[in-house]
C-alpha cells in the first residue's frame, strides 16, 4: 500500500527541469533584445546651444574630452597622427566629408582650434561643433510635436 502512495506522489510532482529551461530562455531573450545605448569611449559633456541641430549624415566625428584625449570614429588618436588618420578615413569614404567635433565644454579652446586646423589641412571642408539643446529648446520641441 505504501508503494502505491509513493508512486502516486511521484507522478503528481511537477517536473522542474522544463520550467527552469523556459526561465533561462526568457532571460536570454530579454538580455539579447535589450537596447544598449552607444556612448563614446571618453567622458564628454557637450556645451548647450539655443539652436542645436543634428546633421543628417555624420561622415567623420571626433570626440575630445576635458583632458585633450581624442577618438576619431572610436579609434584613439593624438594631435601628431590626427592628420594621417583623417586622410585615411577620407580615402575610405571617397568624398568630401564633414568633421563633427564633440568636444567637452571644459576642453581648452586651443585644442579644438588645433583639431579644426589639422582637419582643414587634411582636406576637410566643413567642421561642425556638436552641442546639446538647452532645456528651453527641448520644451519648445515637445510642445511643437504635441
């Protein structure tokens, strides 16, 4: 009689292995489907501007942090090899390019001017300095879209 009860209890137990498999599959799905924000490798706080615009096509971009460290299209560069790197990237793009400068607002002005000068020597026609919209402009944009 005890054997029957044990068999009935064993049959009525919920199998946990498939449940655990389903939980792990859901976990993997949400990890893969999660949106990760892409940020430059340097900590940069852009200055604010009254009318900030986003260029439609970003050909080349350079990020300059407050200490003067630079990355050109996610590759670390220095003032010494900046011209060479810009020329290499221009050859890859095979067109007149625009350089988007994302300089920290605490970056020395001379570093930004030096980068602009080097870019001009490398054949860059247009330089754009990236800014962030002020809070007032963000509010105005939200009102317009509603």
